[in-house]
C-alpha cells in the first residue's frame, strides 16, 4: 500500500491503516529523535507526540498531498523538536531567574502532638512496655540493646514494641 493509499484509508477512519502508519513511521521518528534529542526516553516521547499530531491532521484531512506523507512526518518531527528545545530554553531561563526560590524544599508541616497526653499514655503502659518504648524512641537504643537489657529475645522486643504502639495509638485516639 502506498503512502497516498494509507492516507486515504486513515481519512476514512481505518484503524488498521493507522496501525500501519505507526509501523512504518515510528522507527523513523525514533531515529530522528535519537539523533536530535540524544535521549532514548525523549525519542520515545517524540514518537508519540508526532504520531498523535500526524493522525489528527490526517483524520481532519489537512494533508494537501497524500504522496508526501513521509515529508509531512519529517516536518512534524522537526517542528516538534524545535518546540521542545524552545520550551527547554524557556524553562532554563525561568530556573535561572527564579530557581533559588523554586528549588528550596519546603518541609512538610509537622502534625501537632499533644505532649501531655502522650506522657500520660506512656505512663499508663506496663513497666516492660514503657521501658521498650522509652529505650527505643527516647534513648534511641537498638532492638539488640533493649533485648539484652530486658533479658528477652529481639523478636520479643519487636512484639512488645508493636503492642505498646497499638496501645499508644488507641490512647491518643489515632487511627493506625
């Protein structure tokens, strides 16, 4: 099937003709993208952008000479790459101008913690559970250190800590 026949079929909403257009033109567009953009993912994006633009033009019957489909695709590639470069230059200028403000990470707001209520909830824990919580989160001890201090296994420390955390969540009224 010639390019002109392919264009006519696409104008008639033939999905198989659209698939054939993709099969024929995608490798060419990808190579153009690799050569001019020098990036695999950018080349893949170019394939999608160009084929969407070409399909929209063909469906709307905006291609004057159906025999020049390859030239139309190449021209669309060239214009799309120019647009991408212009956008990149514009982004670079904006980053130079406002980059310091944009690139400064804003820390997420920390939730307010009711310290008195937490202290009360920790006091309500049994002695061993309280010891595990205090040693883990306040003294920053490892599970191995806590296990050695309490003369239990590390696995047992994890279980105790897990159960104590559940009790603290319940006491604080926080969903798990």
